[in-house]
């Protein structure tokens, strides 16, 4: 089997409401889709959703690199030879994890379709019956966040993740206490500062102030690259810490484990460069006794479905933030169902387990020039 058809589409998908986190406000998901076709008629889909702040890649740059540099390497290659393909990609370009994730996902999708199995089945089979997803609250006024949290609980959520890390520390403390008061003691509350508390001293002060709200864990409290500082926060507060922006690879996971810098790691396909490296990172975490979440960059159903497949298949995965499809006004594929706080997918559907609507892909195709002129 060999790859004979290669296509790449830049798309912009509008969100229902803007997503506000510590480093920006987002109105759209900006992705680059990859479609690979084999000489046997199989089609694999992948998606790159770069986050310039986290992966160092832009939307325009990712499209250009895929189109001109990475995708041409795939022509006539065996799509099942993932290790060899990654070696060629890594030999040409260092980093560029979102671009490589788009390719990796499409290769796994083809592997599943060739075998007639879901990717979760290829990874050892689902170990979770369903995935409980947490509602994610944008940064807002304390009363507004509290109201949104209460609505999420009424809609069936048992886990809520709130974004903080805004300019004034005491505003964050007020937000967190307001949300806990609104949802009562039984809802699991997670707090993601997205590096917004910057340094250990500030983070320790914030976490001590919100301790009565009993957060299950605090996510990326300080600067991504300060692993020793995160270890300090963890020891000083006694509250579980999750590393997100700081961990991109199995190597990073190993350093977190060596420094005992976190209790959990947020695994995202756009940071690891796809499923292949994500599985290595999760394996390192399992060996070190760290738990994992499978997060996302707010992606369409295409990349989100890949996250669902790995989250289903690994015991170390205890949570997920695979919320892109519920935040999108328009999506590109079907195959994931979100209801009662749980995500479901057809376990017998091969590959990513989704059906991509090509008419929608064409409709939402956009160019970087159009955005620049907005
Ligand atoms: Mg995060």
C-alpha cells in the first residue's frame, strides 16, 4: 500500500462564543487539514491546530510547511510505516508538532481503516466505557463564571475546569471562590492558570488563598519552562499540580518525573506531534506514577476524535478536555456525541471513527490573506 493522493486545506471555524484565557481571546479555530489517499482507496484525515503561544507555530506557517516541505515527503510512502515516516519528517524539520500531528493522525486513521479497527483497538482496546468531559469556563466576571458553572452542573456535568490567570491575583481568588460557592462541594473543580501566575511566589500565594475551594488540581500555575519552580509550588501547597504548556514530549515528561514537579500531565496531540509521541509520553507518565489528561487546542471533531481514541485506551488518562466540538458553531465531521457530561464514539467505527463532510471542508476553507484583511 502506498500514499498516492495528498491534499491540504486551511480552514477557519467560528466558535459559539469567544474563548478567553490568560493569553488571549479566540473567536475561531484555525486549522490545517490533511487528507491522504492510498492506492487501495483508503482515506486518512488529520488536523493541525497550531497554538503560536504554546507550539511556536502559526496557522499560515503550518499550512506553508505542510504544503511545501512535509507533505511532499509522503508521496509513494507506505502509510503503515509510521516510524520511518516520522524519521524522515524529523530529519527535515525540528519541532513543528502541530504540522506533524496532522500527518500522524492521517496515518493512524489509515492504519485503523486498513485493519477494520478503531485506533483505540489498535492501541490495546478501550479501557474506559465512556469519557467524562469537563465543562471549561472562559475567564470572566466572578458572578458570570459562577452562573455558567451552575448551568453546566444543571446540564449534567460533574467536573468543571475554570480558566484564570488574569492581571490581578485577587480577581482570580474571587472567581474561584464564587464558582465553588455556586456548584457546591460535590463537583470536581479544576483550575487552569495557563502560566498566568508566572512565578512560584505568586502561585503559592494564590493557591493558599483558594485552598478552601478544594481544587482537584491546578494546571500550569507558572511559566511553562520553570520545572523547578513548579516543584516548589507543589511542595509548598500540597495541592496537586498539572503541567501543560511545559510538556511537549516524552523527554519533557521524564524531566517532570525526575524533578517531581507535577502530579499530572496534560497530553495534547498538537504538542506531541500526534498519537505516536503522545503514547510515548503517556508511557513515561505511567512508569513514573503520574496521571494524564488528554487535552486539546480546541480542535474540530477530526483531531478531537484522535484525542478520544487515546483517552479511551489508556488507564493513566483520568480526565480530558476534548471540548472543541461543543465550542464550535460549525464542525467538519460527525462521529462524536456529547451528552450528560460524557463523550461517546462508535467503538466499531474504524480509524478515527468519524465521517468527514467534504462539502463543509470546502465551505470553511480560508486563506491567510483573507484573515489579514479582516
Ligand atoms: Mg491547560
